[in-house]
C-alpha cells in the first residue's frame, strides 16, 4: 500500500509542477508579447482571450492525463496485490 501512496504522490507532484510551469510560461509569453493589450476582439483584449481560451484546455488536459495515469498506477497495484495472494 505504501508503494501506491508514494507512486500517487510522486505522480501528483510531477503533474502539479508541470502544470505550474506550463501556466507560468504561458502567462510569461503573453506578458512578453508587446501590444496584446492594445488589440481587441469584440471589445475584449486579445491577452484576456488567450488566457481564457488557452488555460482552460491546459487545465482539462492535465486533469485527464493525471486521472489516466493515476488509474494506471492503481491497476498495476491491484495486479501486484492479486499476484501476491
């Protein structure tokens, strides 16, 4: 059971770190591109649209990938537990 907990913790930390890094890079790229706040689409700054429609797919993708990897870890653990009995 400890191996499963360690594995899930390691997986969570890796995904959380990767998500934070990807989010920071995305925001930094928006900040570093000059003129995004001066361009508007339907009255909304382009930088805001990029944040709104760029970060949500990232959140969903990271969530789906994490759930699949966590389920895979649990399936491996179940398989190991069944093999030991």
